[in-house]
C-alpha cells in the first residue's frame, strides 16, 4: 500500500481539533489566520523583474464568536464535557438505587 504524503482538513475539522487540544467545551469557534505582508522585487525565469507581495501566514489559532457562522463549530457538540460524553446527569441518591 502506498504511503500517504498529504492529509487535508476542512476549516471546521481544524477548529474541532484545536478545541479538543485546548479542552474547550462551550461556545462557537472558528479558525483564526494571522497574515503578514512584505514586498520584494522578484526576477522570473524570463529575466524580468516585478514588484511582488509576499503574504506569509504568521499564526494559526481559533477565535470565539457570539453566534454560529458558516466556518464555526459548536464546542458543546464537537467536544462535550466528560459528563455529557457519558450521558450522565446528576440524579438523587434514591434514583440511583434499584
């Protein structure tokens, strides 16, 4: 079998993974990309020089939003807290006895 050399993720999958990594269980979150900009003169293979804008990615992260949007995920759904994962709710002592 061939070895995988690239794996692509959607923006929502990246947000979900970062929420889990940070232990965040509530709120609407989406990825955050911080760009920089720099200008240089670049010479092409045809020996012509052009002014060029370079736009590096400086940081990747997540940002909380007050309302859902097309790029956000709900942390309570994609990364529920441990009590919600087990489906447990607080019950009285008498309710636990059988």
